[in-house]
């Protein structure tokens, strides 16, 4: 349903994502693993239209996204949770989530979002900047869900989050996948989280796929070797 073909992204002459091919199936969770600087953020930002791709195609339900601006991609069904969360710190929790509604016909936050993240309901009048890192990550996910995506992109969601909260996040994301019938692409460096959440694991090195394997067939030591410096 979401497909990359011969996909390339470059900053000027420097090619950072090279010849990437993969297909994301409905309701599938794919983890893209790679060390620092391997191209995870570049890939995510290009998929959501913040930086252009230089070659190849990216399609969602058969529709080519390549020439679309970010807001058009969101309207077509892509949701994005950026690395570092990028919560609007002076806006309230509720206002932060409402920014995700612009591509929909709704004007208030759907109830199911607050039932997925009860802490956000409790804190809905608080400023985003006053939340903890884990709460801000929930807020960033809630904001992305407000646009009713069919594919959710998350860029290193576990960064700076403590292990017990990471476990909780994996559980929540799997519930969201089931409740909302969506597919997820998550970039990561934390192997345990990827193993916890993903149906399929892709490893990238210098912008190229070096391993693409179903979760059930994973050779953990091999992946760990790719991730160790
Ligand atoms: N705006 C830019 N202009 C030029 N090169 C860039 C730019 N942004 C990133 N790069 C380079 O592209 C490569 C991939 O960076 P990217 O941020 O995509 O990696 P990453 O896998 O997300 O790393 P991390 O795990 O640290 O977040 C790096 O070599 C980086 O220096
Ligand atoms: Mg990154």
C-alpha cells in the first residue's frame, strides 16, 4: 500500500539515501534500524515532503506523492512524528493536538485520542513545553494521529526516553495500529524496541538497505553487529 521504488535523496552532490526499495503492507509495522548518520531522518523528512527526493517514486495506495508538498501528503494519509518531537512549547497540549486537525473536517480532538493517552487529557490545558520528554512524545504521536493517517512515520521515538516508558510506547503503538487500522514505519537505534514492536526489520547503512527480514526470522546478533560502532 505504501511503496518506495528506486528511491534516492541527496543534499547537493552528496547522496544520503540510495536506491531504496520496499513495500509496506496494510497494518504492518516496519522498523528501520541504523546507527547515527546512516540516513534515517533524511529518509523520514523526504517521505513527508520536507526535503525533496532526487530519484525514484513513493506511492501511497497507488498515488504518487513525489511532487506533493507536506500538507498534501498529510491530507493523502501520511502522519509524521519528528525526531526530537517538535512540540509547540508555548501552545497548550490541546492546541498542539488541534494543529493536526487542519487536514481533516473535524474541529475538536477525537475522544479516542484522549483515551489512548489519558495523561494528555489530564494535562490538556498545560503548555507543551512543561511536559516531560515521555509526555511530549505521546503528544507528538497524538498530534500526528489527529490528521487520521493511514501510514504513521516515527523518527527515533525512543530517543531520550527511559526504558519503562519505551515498553509502554511499544504497547500503545501496537494498540493504535489495531484500533486505527494503520501501518507504521519507525526509525530506531534501540534494537529491543524494534524487536518488541516490528513485524519486519530493515537495517540501513549509509543510506542503503543491507538487511530486510521478517521479525520471526531475525538473527539478533547480526543486527546488533550492524548497530554497534
Ligand atoms: N541538511 C543537510 N545537509 C547536508 N548533509 C546533511 C544534512 N542533514 C543531514 N546530513 C548528512 O546526511 C547523513 C544522514 O543524516 P541523518 O540525519 O539522516 O542520519 P540519522 O540516521 O537520522 O542519524 P541520527 O541517528 O543521529 O539521527 C549524515 O552524514 C549527515 O551529516
Ligand atoms: Mg535522525
